[in-house]
C-alpha cells in the first residue's frame, strides 16, 4: 500500500501547522461561541465566503488531539455569534487513534500528505455514527495500512492543495446531508435494492497506485458526484451511490440511469469507465441508460464508439472550483 498514517508527534505537528496555515491564510479571524451537544466554547474561527464554511483550531483543549471543528454558515459570522459544529476532523497528537476521526496520511511513493477522516461522526441523536456514515457516503474509502493492518478512510485533500477549502467544504456538506437524512428517518439504505444482482468478482483486488494521480482525483470525483446528486434532487429524482456504482437514478426499485464519473479524459479513464458501466449493469433485470461523465471531450473516435455502445456522454468543466455541466439538463430531462 502507498498510504500510511503519520504517527510521530513531530511529523503530525508539522502537518497540523501546514493545515492551519493553509486554512487561515488571508482570512480575518472572528471570535465566536462554538457549540456541540448542549455545550459551547469560545473559539477563534475562520470563515471563507467562497465556500460558506468556517473552521476553528485549538491545540490545547485536549492533551491527545488537535481540535478542529468545521461548520457551514451562509454569511460572515459576527463576534460572539453562536455557531453549530457539523463535523470534527481531529488528528491525534501522536500515534494512531481512529476515535479522533481525523488523521494525516502520507503517500509513501511521492511523500505527499493528505488530511483524512475515519467516518466517525456524532450528532447527539440516534442513528448517527460511523456505520451510518459509510452506508450513505457518496464516494469511496481508501485503504490505509499500519503494521500489517488495513482500514478505510476518506481522503479529503492534500494539506498543500490550493483547493483544500473547496474539498473540505464538499466533505462537510456531505456529512451535513448524511446527518439530515438520518434525522429525517429517511433510512440508511435503499429499501429493496438487494434485489439487484451484484457479482463481487467484478471489483477485484486493488492494484498499487500513485496517490497524486488516483486518490487526489477521487477527492475531486466526490465534488462532481455531489453536483449531479443535487441536480437530481432539484428535479425530485431519487438517486443513490450504492456500491459499486458511482451514482444511479432509480424508480420503484429499478435503476433508470447509471452514471460512471471520471476526472480525466485519458485512455485508461475512458476505457475503465466504459467497462464499469457495461459490467456493473450486465445482469440487471432491465437495461438502464448508461452515462459516462468526463471533464471534456474524449475525442472523435471515443465519442463515436460511445454512441455505438449506446452510452451517453456527459461532459463538464471546472469554474471557480465547481463543475459546470454541458448537457446534464438534457440527460435528466429525457428521463
């Protein structure tokens, strides 16, 4: 495996300092009251207009972890305003403690450091927790290895990535969505979806990868997935990301549209996307519409091939950290 957690106190402190610098640069601090489970604490927070998200830092609250709460706020917080925490991403100060939820990991091949979350979330009401998070999370976990043991985490983004605010905001909004779904008693899974056959052999074993090319792309993939999900919700369409699918729209326990989302138009990404669409839907009782989502035109040859295979092409471009789709309206309208 190429992902390993940071466990030494000095390397964790350095990563925390880099994260702090990245998220506080050129932002005016505000002193607010930050609340959780009926309690609150005075804390200096940093709010960014482009993401409507705030973050706070406290390295003295706990002797064993760095306290890093996050929340969403539409307007700039005022001094002494009460803010509600949506999620905490608290790295331990030394060792590995998945109870902290947050951790830093290193790509051992390229020496890049990423901020991660274990999936452990709290909310002060029944049903919110790690199991519910992983059942509802739009995205995939990445394997992290330590002393021969492996566990899954959400890789949020590189601590030196210029788009870290955007990546964090996407994750915090996803946690907020999961909590709201549980609070509304919407259920943790799609009722009856086990009726669909799924052959686990299609997944196969993970092959070695370079984090910069693969894991980082999945951080951005989550943003694209969430954007499509939001458009489906606006149209009152029911969508899910039940594995192994990136995203699908269903009605009466039957898949209607299946999306396979990629963040590159290179040959490997296009071919993998086509293969996944065809393999994952080959044994379904009906034939849903297949949509390959790419960040641009893959070229005339591939476009023609997709047409012959009856796979729709949905393209997007990035604008201010947000995916802008060229023909999503047309695809969803035809549904």
